[in-house]
C-alpha cells in the first residue's frame, strides 16, 4: 500500500488531506506536535482534530514529531522508505504578528523545517511527490500598489486591469515588505522549487489565498473566516485592522485544496508553482464577510475597526488559478463562499456555544 506523509496533520489542510487520502486507499502517517496551541493559545489547539482523525480512521498513525528535528524526520522517512510516494507539507507558523514576536521559531518551523523535509525526501525517497502549502504572502505587499477603487463595501480593481481576474505568478516578489512570516515562507517556497529543479524531484508550491473550512481552529492571529464566524456565534469582540474593513480576500475550501494536491500527484512534475485560492468565484471584503456571518448565525457581530493595518497585509487579493486549471483541467472549485461559511457554522456552532473552544 502506498504511503503518504502529511505534516501538520491536525491542521486545516493537513487534516483534510489525511481523510482524503485514507479514503483513497493510502497508508497515511501524520506529523503533528500541536505547536498551534503554543502559537495562539489552547483555543487553537489541533488536539481535538487529531483525536477525531484517530477515532475515524484506525489505520491512520500520528507521529508526535517536530519538523525542526532533522534526525527525527530522517528516521521517519527511513522507516517507510519502501512505500512513501507522496509528502504533503502543510505544517507552519502561519501568522504575521506571531512571527515578529519570535523570529527564530518562525524561521525554524517555516524555513528550516521545510529544508529538513526536502533533505529527507532527496536522500530517502527522491521519486516521491513533494507538495508544499505555500502562501500568497511570498508576494509581500506588492498588491497594495495596485490602483484600487473604493466601491463602498469593498476595494476593487478596474475591470480593464491585467489582474482584475486575479493575480498570477507573474507578480514580482521583490522590492516590497513581506513581514517576517512572508520571508520565512518565501525561503521555503524557493527551496522547494530549487530541490525540484536542481535534484529533479517532483515538487509543487501552492501559493494559497485564505484557506478555510470547518476544521480550522480559528484564532485572533490566524484563521480569518473561522474566527470571524466563531466571534459572531459567541459574542466575542472582533477587531478589523485597517482599510475601513474594505480589504478583499479570496477564500478556498480545504476540500478544494486537497483535490488540487491529488490532481498534481497524478501527473507530477518538477518545480511546479501555482497561485491557488477562491479567485473570482469565492472572495469578499471584511465588511461583506461580516454581513454574511451575521446572516448565517442570525445575530450581530460585536466588531470595531482600528486605523492601523497589519504590516505587510494585503488591501486586495484575488488569486488567478488559471495556470493550474490549464495544466490540470479536471480540477475545479466545488465550494463557494456562502456554502463554506454555512459549513463552518453548522459543524462548530454547538462546540462554540458550549464555550469549549474559548
């Protein structure tokens, strides 16, 4: 039976990948040490998700391993060298603000951890597909210099602008502010590409927009839609940072992300790079997201706006994923924004109302 190793297996994309590939007939091994609880507090712990996966899939195994542990990572790969054909790397420190509070840990997890996984792949299973969950933050704040118009509830590009349909990988990553998180993820992204080109390993970087879904343990510093819905349900206050709440994000369901991973693994190639997000089909401003959460939850959100935006944060981001669709035409988005938000609400509302995740 072929084996898949999933890092960050208790997180949003990692847990979706575990379920997907177990059902597809793979032997799935997760790497998860619940650093999310350290980053964002106990309410963001991945322990509940990991236990749910173990209960639902008795054949799934979860290794309590830190990807910064080079020898530990190598041992795990060696143990399964005969069967590993896919590595899905989703483990990360994912917050701008947290990165600035502890740059060494941020770099260690995002950059050095990725290097450890690439080296283990290169030396132990060089024919395995290596899928890296990158981020649109590798482009820094370059999108903030686009000629955006104020449409009242959102910022928007003119329809005749080259990026109106979404930003593609032609956007430069140079000469802009990235945040320390963006830099550590960009380093990892470039390493994944380089191992693909230099060592001819089948690799891909998926530069995600806002990744979302019902398994997201949303917290103040990370997990936009999940945390927004959680605050709407519980009455906890929510703060919008800058841009009058008109900043735009595209949002892609974790199920659609994992479907893209499977499509790439069927026909892998070296050094693939794609922007992946909700695109024009699934995007919203903060104001629009708040209104939709209030409509679904049937109650008003207690929210405020402060003038200061987060450093390096985007005023507007919509992904152009047509490059991926061109190469993998069988893939398409299955979830729109409202469907995703309703699923987030319905799956978590009782848990949040009971105060367990607060």
